[in-house]
């Protein structure tokens, strides 16, 4: 099957301009220095803020700043080792935009292997983080993806996977950058996200740090490609706004140019890829002023582009290009001048995972607001991805593939506060246990919980009376309410309910003989 090909040629009306020193990137964008105590401004004029206001778990740990080129690597946030827990950053966003996420990891000197862990965004598994090779090289590890916002908050989470390691995960920096609507807009973000494989500035032999912000309005990293034999520099007045992806103009000022009467053959990206769909974008500009050349571009023997490149620049992209294993890009000339290439990007395309059904997610958020001393991983989607439900929460795929909350087991967690009436909206619940906590207030009406089998609210400080509607829940088999501050009489339908194991009285004010 031939990959789908498109060409980018639309002009933008708006050019994103660089910011003044010490300011943040535009829109709902975040530059978080994880574990830092105060804000700082880096050498490029970007402001970095402490991550504390956006995360409720983990502890700050300093690293020796000696010899570090990036000040954001001087601290990190370390999370506890709690298998199957996910620790999340909650960041307000514009729900109609898509965002570039770039976490940075640098564990520092260690005599043991650094932790390996999962990255999760809004309930979707992104990738596993393994920094071992970079640590040996003395460098930081950067990961990058583009995700759509799925609500008014975006959650970036670090998951503790016991299959990988037995130590807690960590993070040094997190960038969440709101992208212009045109950038990567050929991707269907209603059901997909993009994970960066490579972003390369061909013909560049300099340091990667040289081409980021402010050259790139979104602080994207453009890596150099080592090939001094074919590297050519030039000066163009290419306008970034002429290209949907808004590449920095400087990517068009270097190129790899083939020798006369010879093809240009590249192994790029420089790693073996899993079989799948990829977003590929290539950038071209003739290195000679007011010149043009015609070329063929083939990727793994499939024609990617055939046409003319001028000094005004050209971007060509494919949104569903199938790649597998090592990738070979071959450029051949169809004119007198040899072929060339200036820059390229490759992203893996992967599906966005399902979320907990909205009704259940809203009910869990309401219940969370009414409680205190809750577990520190109660952020993000309550159920997803699979294996990373909130502590004490059990979920199941129900009818129509809906993800439902079926069990709440918060016994002995030291939770206080009151039970939100919205708990009754969790209509798939089978089990509820808040036993041995410090809950106060009344027991909500749970008549809508038609599948409830076990309700354990014993050993709390609940008051009020027991609703007669509890006796109408047919599957209910266990009801433990003892050792509270409840008053009134036990409803007769509960006392007469067949097959119900119940405990009401010790520590209560119920009258005999109902105890």
C-alpha cells in the first residue's frame, strides 16, 4: 500500500514573534523547573517556574550544578516507589488546542541503574523512560510528543511500573507548549497523538543548543546531522509563516548537497523503527540565490516527492507513511544541479486511549473535593490507562466499551471529610468501603446504586439517620455501619432483608432490640 502524500503550501496570516527576556511562551504554555524553589531565567530569555503549584506528590532533591550547562538540571523531583501509582501534573489549558510536551530527565551520578518508568498523558500511555545510556554519556534525556487537550486541564503523569524497576521515578524539567493551530495540523488529533522520533537540521555541524528558542518560536530541538562531506551553508530570507509547521528560518540556511551526477543517500532516522504509521515532514530550499532544481525523493523505495525546489523554500509532508526497521532516504537529481535536503521531522503516530466515562469521572472529582487526606495519586483519569487506576479504585470495561468505576476500597487510609452525594452517580459500583477512617456528615442517598453488593462505612464519625432506600437495593449483601454517631431507628426493610449481613449498633444510639 502506497503511503498518503500531501504538500504544505499555504501562507499564514500570523507570524509568531520571539518574546522579551524573562517571559513565558504564549498561551497556556509552561516551563517548569522541577524541584526548584524559585523562578529563574535561562540564557535564552525563557522564564522557568517551580513545579510545586502543579503537582501534589514527590519531593525536591538538589543536584550539583557544577559543570551543568542547563540550570534546570540542578534540581529534580523524586516520586515514591508505589507500584501501579501514577503521579500527575495538572495544567490548565485551552481545550481547543494541541500541545508539545517535552519532559527532561537527568538522574545525576549513580552507581546503580537509574529508575525506568512510564509516561502517561490524559489517560494515554505514551512511552517508557530509560535514561541509562544517556547517564553513561553524562547527558540528559529528552522526550517529546504532541497531544491534543481533552479538557480544561491537561495531566502529565509519571507511572511506577514494577515490571521495570524497584525505585521511584523522577523528573527535572517539563515544558508544555501551546502550538499554533497550523502546526502539524494534518494529523487527526481527535484520535491520535505524535511521539517525536527525529528532528534534524541537515548540514548543521554545530551544537543542538544553537537552534532552539528564540530561533524556534516553540523551542523545538533541531539536531545536527553529522556529514561534513556534503554540508553546505547559505543565507536565505525564508519566512517561517509560509509553512504550516512554522520551522525556524535558519533550518533553510544549511543543507546536505549531493555530489554532481550522484544521488544523496541517507540513513535517517538513525534508529530502527517499529512497523507503523509515521508523520514525515521534509524541508528544502535551494542553496543558490534565485535558483531552482528538480529532484526525486524516495523513502524505502517509495516515491515521497518529485518536483522543483527553489530558494524560497518548500515543505513536503506525509501523515500516514508506513515505516519499519532502518529507513533509507534517497534523493536523485532531475535537473543539472544535484539534489539537496535542509531539514526533516519524523513522528510516530499512536492512538489516544479511552477515558473513564464522563459521569464517573465527574463523580470521582466531586468526591475528591469533599474529602481530605486523600492519596497523592488522585489526579488525572481515575481509571486509565489500564493498570494505573487511582489508589483504592477498581475499574472495568462495561457495556459499549465504557470504562466504569466498580469498586471503592479506602479502608484505613486516614481519610476525613464527608461523602459527596455525587457518589450515587457511580452507578456501576459493586463495593464501597470507607471503613476505619474519620468521615463525618450524613450518608448520601444511594438508591441509584442498583448493583451495590457491599457497603462498609463502619468506624467513622457519620451522623444522621439510615435511609430506608438502602433496603431497596436488591443485590446488597453486606452493610456495616457500626461505630459511628448515627441516630434514629434502623429501617425495618433492612432488618427484614433476606441474605443481608449487617452490623449497626456498637457505638451508636440505636435502640434495642434492633441491635
